[in-house]
C-alpha cells in the first residue's frame, strides 16, 4: 500500500512515509496478532503499538507496577441441540447444567430502611388529621363590599355521585371538612387523574375573582440555586399533596363552603383551587 503520510514519533519527531504493510503477523508474549504496520525508520525500536490497537485488544498498562497485561483469549462456546445432548448422555461423559434468570432482585423497600423503622411516626401511611396550630394560617382576604357567592351544585352521573360520597366521607373522617351553614357555596366536580382515579375539585373561580391577590413576587430561581451550593441533604414539606396541610384562618373558613347533593360543607384546611395558595 502506498500513500504519503506524516507520522509523529517519540524519538525522531515528524517523519514522512509512504509504506504500509497490511495484515502483518506479529508475536507478542506468545500471542499472534494481525495488524497493519506503518514503515518508518526507528532507532532501537522494532514496533510501536498505537492507542487504537491497545484499546481494540483491551491491553491494560499498569504504570505503578510497570507491567503490561494482555487479556486471556476467551474460549468459544459450542451450542448443542437437544438431540446432541441426548446422544452425549449415552457416552461416559461428565456434564454440567447452568440455569440463569434475567429477573433482577428488587431494591430495598422504604419500610426496610433503618431510619424509617426508627422514626416510623414521621412516615405515616396517610395524613389522617388536621395539621397542628402553627404561627402561619392561610387567609382569604376579599375586596371590600363583596357579597357571598352562592351557587347550585352541578348535575352528576350515578358513578360520579358514588365517588363523591366516598371522598366526602374520607374528608369528614380526616376533619379536613365539616358541615356548614355559611351563606357561601360553590360547585364541585370530579376530574380524572392520569392514573385513572378521580380528584374532587371545588369551583372557586367566583371566589378567586373577589379575592385580593397576593402581589409578593416569587424568589428568583438562580438565587435559590445559589443557596444550595454545597448542600447534600434536602427536605420537602409534603410528600403526598401540596394542600390540606395548612390551617385556615377561623374567620375565612365559611368562604370555602361548597354544596353537593349530600350536604353543605366547608374546609378547615387550605383547599385545592383557591388563589394565593402556594403552587
């Protein structure tokens, strides 16, 4: 093979050559390799193995021990049919069977972690009670002169009514809602989630129109990221939902009232859908 090439060498610098020997057989530590050799004049050096050749043959160079390790040639596997195996069993030969499974072992469950077992009260299966009294309560401030909004409930299908009754009972049991005699009252509707379950939504659009909007600007994202420099442990307020974890101001509870076929109720905690709620 001929062709003009410029080669950078460790001893002679840049060398021009036009000779390449294709598929030369070279013996290295008792192993035979076929390689393409670029012919140049070198003093006291027979062959220089390039990086591509070292990577292709998986050669390991240990600079600390000053050793070069060539992997052992892998032994080929011979596939046998069922008939060949049956014939082999008739002869006095020793055979082994290896059964492998592609099923991966499951990871460690949350309940198996030592820290979770030690502080099991921090990891309840469900939030089953109203949040404790805290310094901050959620308030709904209205535009002066606003009259209560009162609306009749939407019509629902039989299946929706069954789901509505079920969710109302759960909210009553958790004390998130309570029976109401408020002059306020808005619609409710059920919205299907991605996983197929139904979310109970209160139509607070009319209430939000007369609510004084919180004009406090959200923090800049880059400023928040700067505060995380060097941090390795993070916490989250809630791992299940972003609502029902802040108490409502007592005077604003009647404003959250909603009407259903099964009764008139109001929230004692921050509901989903009201303006100024943290998003």
